[in-house]
């Protein structure tokens, strides 16, 4: 369901991509800080985050992942590759890409299990259980409050990115067995290899 008033954000692709912070960097464990006001710094950060996300073919990116602590994430699920044997994704409930400032999940329902990755954990894909639908609220780049319901991959992406803003990472959502299975990769990431 698309709620009224979710404005399209016209993103103009640029070259301002930043290096992605990898698992093991302490900034990924920081709690984000509330953005009080949308200014040029925030607008530039949003563009940098989008450029970086697209350059790495991600569907979402949180500010911590480029070493920043503003409460901000960007999401675009339209580039996700369809998975054979899985139902097609519902159309996203809001125009893509979306820049979410100070996002909150105000309601969640149901559950879904599906493969999840993270640009800060390259080559790690694990099945993670998430809520099937979420209602999210956030501030947009015009400083206006927005609210929308999301399901499918978009709901998963919102939950993943909001975890980042709390310093919670993919590894924290894994079962013990999953963590054991990717322990070698995690160790190499932490060593910066
Ligand atoms: Zn991530």
C-alpha cells in the first residue's frame, strides 16, 4: 500500500562513491545519532550513499557503512535479481530509491525467511528470519515526515538497514550453526583480507 505524500526523490547519479566499511570496523557497532535538520551536508551524504550503494550493486546502505553516524539509510530494491523458484517481489510501496532519515519501524507483522547479504560482509549470504511486513516512518530530504507499509524484500531491507543504525549486524541475526559455517570468512574480513 502506498500512503499519500511519499514524494519521489530525484536522484542524479554521480561519482562521489565512498569506500564501504567492512565487518570488524568499530563504526559498524555505533548507534546512529538523530539528524536534526536536512542541510547540504545531509543532501551530499545521501547522494554519496546512493552512488556507493549502486556502485556495489547493493539494495540498501546505512551511513555507518561509509563511516558516518547520522541516522540515515538509502534503499533501492528494484535492482535485485529475481530468484528462480521464488515468487516475484511485490511492487515497492514507495518510489525508489528512498532516502530515510531518522527511520523508525512503528509496526511489524508476520514472518519471512530468505537469503540476506550485506555490503559490509562480502560473499556472506544466509537465510534470516524477518517480519513479513513493516510500517516505517522517516524524514525525507525535504524534511517532511513520511510513512509507508512495506512487504517482501523491501520490508527485509528496511529491517536490515535499521539494524545497522542501532549497531546491529547480519552476524547478530545468524544462528550459531550459520555463524560457524561462515566463521572463516568472518575471520578474514576482521583481519582486513
Ligand atoms: Zn548491511
